[in-house]
C-alpha cells in the first residue's frame, strides 16, 4: 500500500508557478528524498503535503484518504523543520511531550514514548534541561524526538541538518538512517545536498523548476541519468561535459581528439553530442587499456587533495576537465600523465534536448 499519493499537484503563489504538476506515490516504509537546487519547489511540495500550503490543483492522499482540503492536524503526519523552534520555557521532556499532551494522550503513555524516543536519540540524560542549555545538535535531536513520539503515518523532514556544522551533519545523517531502520516509517525528506540524498534515500525524486526531473533509486539516477541536469547534479566532483561529434562509433572532441566507443555501444551517427565523463572514470593509466577504455597523454594543471583521493584538472578536448586519482598517484602540476578513460561509463547527451541518448 502507498502511504502517500500525489496526483497532478500544482501550487501557485499569486502569479508564480512554484509546483508544476507533480505525481508521486510513496510505498509504506520507504525513505523518499526530494532533492534539487534552492528554489526548485521542494519546501512548497512538502508544505502542501503537510497542509501548511493549499494546493492550487491536484490531490494529496495520505494513507489512502484524500486530505487535499484537510487541516494539517487532521493529516496523519509529523514534521521536522530546518528551524527547529523549540518552546524555550519548556524543558526537553515537555518539548517532546507537547504534541502528545495536546492530543490528550494519557500521562503513562506519554512517559513511555518520550523516554523511548530520548533513548533512541541519545538524549535521555538531557530531559530536564531547557533549550538554551543545549547545543545545536542536541536541539535538533529534541526536534526529531518531538516528531517520532507521534504515531504518525508519514514523517516529513525539511532540511533538518542544514543548520548544523559538517561533522555533526554526518553524525545526524547516520542517526536518521538508523532511526528509519528501527522505526520502519515512511519518510519524505527534503534536502538540496546530493550527498545527503544519495546516502539516505531508498528513492530520490530530483526536482527541477517545480517538476520531477527523474525518480529512482540513488544508483539508478547516478548510473542511468535521464538528462544532463541529473548527470550534473549528482556526483562529486561534477561530471565533465565535453562538446563533441559522434560518427561510426567514434567520438571526436573539439580539438580533434578521438575517443572510440566500446563495441556494440548504441550511438547516433554524424551528430553533435555532449560527452559526459565522471571524474571517477578517468584514471591514471597503469596497464594497457582494458576493453572499452581509451588512453591518452595529458598534463596535470591543478591538484586538489581531499585525503585519500586527489582531484586533478587537466586539458582534454580543448577544455579543462577534472579527474580523481588516488593521492599517491600524483606528484605535482606540470606532470605528464597517461590517462585512462572508461568509455563503458561515458554518457552521451543530445545537446538539443539535454536528454541522455
Ligand atoms: N509564500 C511564498 N510566496 C511567494 N513565493 C514563494 C513563497 N514560498 C516560496 N516561494 C517561491 O517558490 C519557489 C520555490 O520555493 P521553495 O519551495 O521554498 O523552494 P526550495 O525549498 O526548493 O528551495 C521559490 O522561487 C520561492 O521564492
Ligand atoms: Mg526549502
């Protein structure tokens, strides 16, 4: 059964069209991430699911019930926001209990649920403290606790980690993933961070300008992007895009460099394309080229260490591309290298439509 079903959803703010016809069905227990650049309509979509915004057209069903016109409190949801406003005059226990008290849940039941949530989130020793006595990460845990004590069908998160520093964000990401595994609840999670999306999601809906550009598992979107936008949005460092033409199974770059496509690879003939190469698929050549690989000389221009891996910039086909090598493989800028491109993983894009061929 699906816990959430959105059909033909539109949202206008006055004359501004923020959500432009979204269909989305989320099965029970799934962790769905809505990801996309700032302003693409993620929060609007989430707030419309929650009933905090009114849909301009289309329907929202939660747990099989049409709630398009229902008030937020009549929807079976719990929500965690980016600005986790806690009640400053209530201690942690009462902040977590607040929604349950408002629903007239019995005290013994409240006590059980608050303590269980606090245990899960590692804040059991903080229950008597007030928000001002907590760190940012602890406050965010309380906000999450407030949501998970509710017995909601659907949990909605809107960029809950974006106010935390990098280390804490990594820790909380692991914790949210663990919570999902323990609770088995249906989660809709909004973020602009592609790493968060890739690591948390069962399925990703990548939004662009009010529409879903592609929906699928993280691996689907990463390995089989439907468009140039998806290919460029997911993955770090970003995919390289090289203008080229393709003819008789051979890609010719702007400066005349030729890259042979793997045998049997479907490709148009005599057409302009954009060749997409992920930095991870351009290596330093160590042996002779494997089937479907192409090797060429190049010169390293720029070196950016990131720990065990290093990002290197070098010219290819008249532009500067990025490759990712193991740290020990690089000496310095100016080094002459032989690169190995895995053309099996290359993406061919139609520059007219931006669709992957
Ligand atoms: N209350 C509002 N009134 C008018 N425009 C809004 C309102 N809320 C959001 N928008 C506009 O709708 C677009 C989508 O916003 P939002 O859903 O917040 O994007 P995201 O969460 O993906 O960053 C943006 O261009 C934003 O400026
Ligand atoms: Mg937002």
